[in-house]
C-alpha cells in the first residue's frame, strides 16, 4: 500500500507534468519547409504533444547536413523523394519543455542532443545491437518523415541525451555528425600508435579526424582539394594537410610515412579518385573505412592491389551506441566541436543558409541554423 504522502507526491508530480504539457496545447510553432527545388518558406503548425514516453523539446540549433543540401538541390536521394512542403534537418539540440508521464530520465529545463532515428527494437539488427541497420527506422528528414527545422519537436525520451553543464545546445546539435565520425573511427579499430589518413575535409571528414585524435591516433593526414577546408583541418589538429590539386597525394603520403603506408584510412569524399588513393597508400594488412557516397553509386577500384595487400574494407551507415561517447569527448575537451562551424544563420535566413551552403562550398564548411 502507498502511504498518503507518497500518493500525494505522485499526484503532484503527474499534475506538474500535465500542467507543463498543457502549456503547449493548441499552440502554434514556426516551421521552415522546402517548397520546391532550392526554395524554402515558412508555415505555422501545431506544436506537437509528447506521448507518454516522449519529451517535448524546444529546438534551439539545427546543423545543416549534406543530405539536407542534396534534397534541397535535387529533390531526392535515391528512392527517397521529397514531396513539398517538406521539413528538412536532423541534427538538433534544444531544451526540454515538457515530458510524458512515463519519462524518468529527463526533466523540464534539461538541455539535450537528439538522436534522430527511432528503430523498431525487435528486428534481428536491433536485437543484436546494430540498430542503425534497422529496416523500419523512422529517421528525421528522411522522406516521408519530416525533419526538425522547426521550433518544437516531440521525441522519444530515450533518444534525447542530456548534455553536461559545460556544453551548450549548438554542440548538442553537432553531436549527430560527430557520431558518424566516431562510428567510422570505431569501424576502423582506431588506436594509439596508428598513422591515419582522412580523405575529404568536409564536415564528416573533420569529425572523423577529430574522432581519430580523441581515440589516440596521434598522426592524421587530411587530403582535400579545397584549401579553406584543409586550413580548417589544420586548425582542428591535422598533422599534415595535402591539397590534391597542388601535389600528388599518394606520393606525398608515401614520403611522409617513409614508404611504409597508412594503417587506417577513412574515405569521406565519396569519389573514385580518393577511394583509389586510399588503396594505393594503404599498408599491407591495413583497413580502409568508406563513409562517403559517390554521386553515381558506383566506382571502379584497383582490387588486385587490395587483394595483394590483404586489406580490410569497412563501411559506415550512420552510427550506433555513440552519442554518450561523443558527448563525453566534447565535454572532456578532446573534441573542439564548434571549431567545425563556419556559418551560423538566424531561422528567418534559412533560404540564404541553404543557398550559400549549396553554392559556396569553397567558403562554407558547416552551417548551423539558430532557431531560438
């Protein structure tokens, strides 16, 4: 039997939760929508109400991902086709403003990073811990599921990771791409004593480089053809930067390693040229992790060389069980997450944010939308 005091405290707790949630009933929020190819607009929509196991989060920052830009520029990625009006954005950080009655791990006022994929929990991949491969995942900004370029989102509480006091919600938003970088490094079994190369110095390449460094890899070379991105890589800790336009990347890497080659390469550019380079600079018995998607979906590789070297190929699809690791890496100072950001835009300027991110790749490395 419950004591009278315990029942009273339970009633007060439930009442406070319901009262907080009721603050948003029948209220409207501002939502940025993709209206057509390279055309953004705004709509007013109902603020979602959290289910029993969900938290209502006031979205404060959303990172602009390469997939957002691809949908914006082309209207589709493979079989995933945008049907306007459509909400982009899946890299979100914000503050909890209400919780469902079954939520125990969060409270109003907690700042959180949102892992964007809800999985089924019962398929063979979920049951074996590889939930990123769940065929029934519901993932923000993956058609037909809308994203989070909006002021509020109701999300499963177990996918809302509380941020420590020394992290803000912009960093919370950027935990998502950092998790891709950590997953790539973990797929390659990154460890102390290795020499690594990252091909591509876009956001994911930079995140991969910082993940490698955080996991103990002291020597990391970064290859790209855009000098501003290489400068950013150097600023964030790259041992050496190599501009593939100005010099032979393979020759330079072999010189740097005294002809020994590379222990671990992470390919994030998604081009045939960089994929072939990764094989050519690989040390015998080493590993290459492929992260970047090619535009055509197919590339030709020197497989005889790969066979002779007995290389291990690994690939990356999103991430799994990474958010706590990534948050700790930022909180402990091992990763300078904000250092990747080159552009921050107000919510009202989202059209300009998307346009500049698509068309000014020589200057824009990573954009973030400030929703608050």
